[in-house]
């Protein structure tokens, strides 16, 4: 028998392994992985056993149907198990390609780059890595090398990933604290062109990195900011980096969120998450020809920025299938229409519910912000939560949405009274109705001022106060 041939090994059976030990999932995490995850999930009653998924839904062992308004932090842009993506992955495995020889030029990366670049015709080249943060690291390195300058500007509350370079342009202390020293980067407020110009005058700025719609809190760059920033950056010979890791590939109702504003042409664009089809991690950094030519300026420098798994055939196949579906099924236009519907339906509720302060966002990236109520009856309850910790009310909403209505959402950042909705772009009107109905029921209970929801709020307060 030859090693590596079918039949050479019978010892591994994935299905049998899952059947035998799937029930240990929480214990295994608690013992071998980040132990706080199962602990947190037990605390808020999110410790489910999901067994099957399709599109924007998944099911637990009892057959209950859950609506996914989180899309795996945005990676499930097309929902789970899209048949076209699955087929592409079966096909690429069945093709038994000579992948990752590292010393040839396989066709799939070239084809995916060509297809991606068609959506941003002012850009010329692509670097493929394996995640969002790696796409950002690439952009930071390329910007520094191409401009010969050290400093990158970023926006307050920005999120660009959690590796050291990306962390240096993270706008939240909660993520940064204890990980110093970071790169010598500088934050400005989102939309503050005067601060941008002030920093640029120092002459040491390589780039500004910006999420056109920030994930934390769901704040869109104010109208005119991206174009104004681009003008200032060009004048000072610095680059504009658009981080489209979350917003790209149709999430906000445009292919890229920067395209919402006419005339914006970032020098570098970071893509990841949904390009994976929800299956194969991938990151892409798109950029102008001169930037790549500078970084890869000689044959000696051919590997100066590279990744062992970058451009692997499975990731490329998934990416090609995702782009094909986005185009053939007109998913971007669908996301815009369904997003408008969902946002309008939710915004209409703000006159009914005093705790509901604002509904904002673009396409299927929606923020629901809660705030101080007017009535005396609710004000003391609100004050009790705020005194313990900001963000507890939003948590109080997320929990019954899952527990009672089987809808998965998330609080959009630490200490924020904002829920973020980033469902798979394939949700339909029935899903919108289901969400609105459930949200109304939760808001009714919250405005009632009693019941289980506020009991849970008191539990959260106790936990926050005891500092765990
Ligand atoms: N950039 C943005 C805007 C993101 O939202 C994220 C992840 O949430 C990242 C970068 C990092 O991506 P990854 O988690 O794939 O490293």
C-alpha cells in the first residue's frame, strides 16, 4: 500500500468523530481554547447546539429555526452553504490541482484578481493573504514603503483587526491596552478634515486608513469626508486606504462602501470576510500599480511581502464563485433594497418607543441605538444600568432576541448602546418581517418596565458591578 493513496488510512472518520464527541463542544472549549467564550455563552444563555445551516438560517438539534442577523461577523455575505460556492469547492478539490508549489503562476489567483479589479477600475493589482487583518497589514506596509513615511492616521473608534499593525490603528483603548508598544500612529475624529490637515502638515504621514462605515457603532463617514480627505492626502503625497473588510462586496448596498461618494478613488482597498464564501479564509489588498511596483521593485524583492497560504486554490475558487453569484443574482441591489426596507421599518418604530433613539446605516449594515428615556418610570431603570456599565441595555435586547425569538444579533462594541445588524445579504422580506415583529415584542417588554427582561438587566448590573 502506498502512503497517501485512498485506503491507506482508515483511522480517521470525521462523521464518527463528530457523532461521538460533538456533545462535548462546550467542555472542549472551556478546557483547551479561550475559556471565557463558553463562560460568557453560558451566562447569557447563548449556549446552544446548532447542527445545520442554510442561507440566513440555522437550526438546533430540536429543529428550531434561527434567523442569523450576524453572518459570522460578516463572513457569510451569501449566507451559509451557497450551492454555487459549494460546487466550486467540490470542483477545486476534485481537480487535484498542483496548488501552492510557490514557484509557478496558477490561473485562479490571476482570474480572481481580474474579476475583483473590475469593481474598482482605478486600481491595478492585488495581494492575496488570509484574513482581514492581513489585508490591512499589507496596506499599512505598502503605504509606508511606497511613500517612505512612517506614520498612519486612523479614525477614533476604528476597527481594522487585531494583529499588531492593525491594532496600532485601532480606535478603542479596550483592544489596545496592555499590548504596547504599537506603531507610532495617530487618531483623528471620523470626519475631521481640519485634524487630518494638521497631521499631514508634519510631512511624515504615509496614509489615512478609514472604514467608510465604521463597524463599531455603525457610523458612516460624513458626506464629503472621503473626497475631502482624498484631496488633502493627495496634496500632501499621502495615501487613502479604504478598509472594506466588512463593508465591501455589497454589504452597504454598493459593491464598495467608498463608492457611495462620487469621485472617491482610494489608493489601497482591503477586502476579506465575505470573499471567503463563508468557507475559506482569504484577504485581498487592492492597490495602484505604482505602489506594487515600488514594493516589488526588483527580482530580489519578489518575496518581500508574501504569505504561505496566500492565493491558495480553495480560497481563490470560493472568491470567484462569490463574485459570480454577487453579479448573476444581483445581490448588491438586493442588499440595498432589503436594507432600505429593514431600516425604514425600524426607523418608523422610534416614535413608538422612547428607548429607541436612532436607526442608521446603509444597505444591510444597520445600527439601532438606544438612549435615555423621557418617562420617569423608565428613567430610573435606565440610570441603574448606565451607572453599572454602558451597553447593558443593548445586551438586554440581544438576549431575548435569541432566547425568545431565535434571532442572533450582537451589541456593536463595548460600552455602546447599539445593536448592529449585518445579516447575510440574501435575507428576504419574510426575514425582515420576522425581525421587526420580534424587535417590537422585545421593545414592548422593555417599555413595560417589568418582567423577565429587567430581571435579567439586574443580573447584568450585578455582574458588571462585581467586575467580572
Ligand atoms: N477590518 C474591518 C473593518 C473589520 O471589521 C475586521 C473584522 O471584523 C477586520 C478588519 C479584521 O478582519 P479579520 O477578523 O478577518 O482579521
